[in-house]
């Protein structure tokens, strides 16, 4: 019935969803949702869905096997630079409004901080 009501509305037999829903005895809200291609609630994944510990470990294991540190000198076949232990690294790269690429920021885990690492740059000392 819902499909018939939608078909009748699309062919111009009714001027509103309310009239089509009343004629075919269907819910008006469901008719308008179906017309706007809103997915069914059962098919929509919840925003608050959490991963179980097992699923999370599997995903981290797969990512750990795929991601490796490689050299940027060769594009076609990058060579493996560090085949040992792997750690998470965050790289932030962007393009400014003028269309130029900004310098990348690489954030990695460290035990100590030595300001001599970037003495030649214009980073403030405080």
C-alpha cells in the first residue's frame, strides 16, 4: 500500500502526501520518509555503537600489519625504512586557502623533549 500511495502521488493523482496517505490508509510520516529516500531505521547504524574488545583488537592488528614506515625518495616502489617495532604517528598536512601546501606536522610519541631538535626554526622558546 505504501508503494501504491507513493506511485499515486508521483503521477499527480494527489496533491499532498497527507491526501495520498489517507486514501491508501498508510502512515503519512512513513510515506514522506519513503519519498525522500530516508533509509529504514533498522538499516541505519547507531552513532553510539561501540566496538567490542575483540573487534577493536582485530582492527588494530590489521592496521598494524598494513602500515609501515617507508622512504619518500622513491614513489613507484617505496623501500622499507624501519622494519622493526611500529608505533602510531599522526601526520597533519593541509592546503591553505591560496592553494599552497603547508609544511607537514608530524606528531609522534616521545619520552623526552629536547629543544635543540628545532633550534634553527622560528618556533617560540616558551
